[in-house]
């Protein structure tokens, strides 16, 4: 949820044809972390009134690169 809140300004509630995005149908998501599962639950909640999608292309590349480097360093520790 922290990441969503940080980048919510890059969000939208419309698809590429400007059709409003609905909550979608919930599916089993066993491989998500607890935080990811909570975010998924919020996004698929019919009462959710915030953006349903982040435009990843609009997130600053420096932030994306830093996140990837962090994941890479974590993977190298395993």
C-alpha cells in the first residue's frame, strides 16, 4: 500500500479507451506477499474509490531502477 500511495498521482481509473475500470473479479493469488494481497483486496473491492491502476510508464525511471537494484541485492543474499 505504501508504494501505491507514493505513486498514486500516476494513477488512473480509466482504461485506454477511457472506460471506467471496475473492481474486477477476485481470484486466488497464493504467491502474493501479505502487503500485496492487501493491496489486491483493496483494488478489487467494489467500494474502492481511488485509482485502480498505476501508469507504470509514468513512474520516474530512477525510482524503478532503485527498486530493481534493491530486489537484485536481496536475491543475491539468498
